[in-house]
C-alpha cells in the first residue's frame, strides 16, 4: 500500500482526545434510524454501554464495558462514565468484536450491491484480489473520502499470469507475461493504475515471477496471490510473496512424492483460457498429494511459512463448493441478494469450468477431497502458520458478506477454535496490512470498526451472524439501517445491469462469455 493511502487510513480524528467534561450534541434514536446520506456525518461522541467486549487475542470476555467513540476513533474502553451529551447505545447483553475482514473477495454487481452487503454482515475491510474493473479503484477512493458507504478496500492489480493464461480473454482481461521484461513492465503499469499490491497467478514461469518480485520491491508494492505451478511453496515464501491463496499449490509441497508431483504439474498443458483443462489435469495430482501427506515435509514447509510470516488464505468456502459441485448449491435464502445474471453465471461456471469432462474417478473423490482440505488447514493451525479468513467471493455460490460467516464456520470445522477463527478475520488481517495500530482489536486509539452481536461468538462461531449493529470508522449502522440496506440490495439486483456493474467471477475461474 502506498504511503499516502496508509496515512489516510491511519490518521486520527481531530479532537478525539476530548472525552469528558465537554458538551456534545445529542443524536436521537430516531435520527440514527434515518437513511445515511451519501456524505456521512457522525455524532461527536458515541457511547456503547454495558457491552461484553471480546478480546480476539486472548479469548477473554471483558464484561460491563463502555466503548467511547469520537469521530472515527475509539477513545476509551472500560468501566467508564458516560460523558455529558454523548449519544448512548445500550449494549446490555451484547457482544462486541472488531470489524471483520474478508481477505479474498471479487466484488460483483454495482456499488449498490457488494459494498452494502459487506457492511451489513460486519465486514469493515476487504482485500479485493483482482482489479477486474477499474471501477474498484473508484469505489476504494470514494469510500476513503466518505462519499460512498462501504468497507475499507485494499485493491489488487489486474491478475498477472503466464502465457498461455488460464483465463479466457472474453471473460476477464489478464496481463499475460512471458519473460522478465514483460513482467517488469506489467508491475510498473499496475502501479500507475493505482494498485495497492500485485496479484500473481498460477501459470507464471520462474523468470517472470522473479522479475515481478524484484520490480514490486523496487516500486514499493507487495506481492500476493496464487502459488505458480513452476515453484514450490518454500520458494514462493522465501522469495517474499506475502500471502498464498487457496490450498492447491500448498498441498503439493508436503507429499512424500513431491518430486513426482512437481514433475506432473510442470507437464500440465493448457490452451489460453482453458481453465477446465487445468483443473482436470490438476485433480489426479492433488489426489496423489492428498494420499501421500508427509508430516516431515509438512514440518519443513510449514516452518518456512511461519518463519517468513507468509500468510495463508485457505478460502475453504470456495473449496467446499468446487470440491463438491454435485453436493453444494446456492442458499435459497440468500438468492434474493444476487441478480439473475450473477446466479446464471454461477451455474454456467459450475457446468462448464468445473463440471465438464470429469472422470468417474474424480466424481467419486469429491467428499474425500473436501475432507482432506479441512485436515490440511488443521495441520496449518497446529504448526502455527498464520491464517487469514478469505472466501473467494465471486466464485459459486458465494454471496458478498454472508460468505465470510461460512468461512468462519469452515475454519472451526477444520479445527480452529472460535477465537482463532475470529483472529483470522480481525487481528491477523490488520497485522498483514500493516494497520495493526489502527485495526484488529477493540482498544482505545484504534479506528472504530466494530460489530455488535446478539450472542457470544466464542460459545458458537455461528453467532457471528447474529449482528445487531455495525460501526464503520465511527459511523453507526443501527439494526433498522441494516435492514434497510439489505432491502435496498434486494431491490437493486432486480434492476437491469448498467455500465457500472462488475461482472461476477472469482479468481479460481468465473464469468461467462457476453
């Protein structure tokens, strides 16, 4: 992230130190229930009283707490008196956690769809994993300026892939590079376009990948993304890639037959845009790796990831669907938040990118592969590899915002405690983004990104869905406002697509020809 954006995110609201003794204007409950204007204003001081604050680092429940918010900052947390004139929100019986982060999204629809769905689900930060449309940079900047209501957005470059790329150019524009010179030029271009980081992809060759890492370092950008097929996970981590997305490449690195597996991966042949062929060839290789797991290799590889602080974003929500396409469907209760075009795209992707040309053997392996993914994540957790919660929203059948709660549940199913799952969606992303002084925990001095829950998420992670109120940069979204936001999305997706609509599609395949 460039220095100007970091300074914008980190700046402290003027006057935040004025807590007690002053006179503050009162904002009524009726005023809080009114629709938020485009340019949002905040009451001078807000007090959430008698809350149980969840410490996502220790798992402690700090009861009977008052959280004081001035401007966009938390200015006090504890058993504090409420200053005269503050707007009071009674949080008796409520549980407060830091604002959530989905660290792998591909937003869809126009600005009336993904941004409000994220916030309504308690997501105050998202990492956008491909600038599939330059409009994403516009959303990011308008949200930062306070003229668009949405989560903090950290936006990738266009995907940079090797030649031939897995992506069909009719579905998504990808920057295709075949040598070091093209790779360096691509990095410089996306820097000028406004990317916060570089997104690398599966078919990059070693020469191009090394050049991207070097040029990114020179331009002040970090590198996140897939593990390229030609490199091992240790090579990727040691090169300085900040995060590895999905489990595909990682699983290959911990096999007793790693040499054979790597040889088979290097032998994969695809034509431009033939994602289906890549998946068909990768599946038998993954199946070998899943059945030849080596604890010794895992200790070595996971130790490297841990020492280098390479974050892993497992995207179990994506794997759950793509590993089991005959057993997973769109949640009928959430279909109302997707346009007919988005649902049609999801169905097209499942049928053509993932379902086509499968062997009977691969079909028979579906449930076992999904079980293996969860066991793999359990091993990552056991080896203290830093994990971030991310969904790959944009791949079937994810719904923006709601998908993160699926991911938290999948992490717990895989072996994380509820606290560890919450940490992966709060404190870990904040540290990864270099914003841990401002985000990730509920503490005085930090940006007021909060989620108020009706039930304890440490008792049952499914309680993360029981959202009462959301606070984003000090702006309170009341229960009535949340309901209105969701209703507005439901209405928006019924309207025809416009030039401002971002096509549906994740980074593990997505989209359909237009």
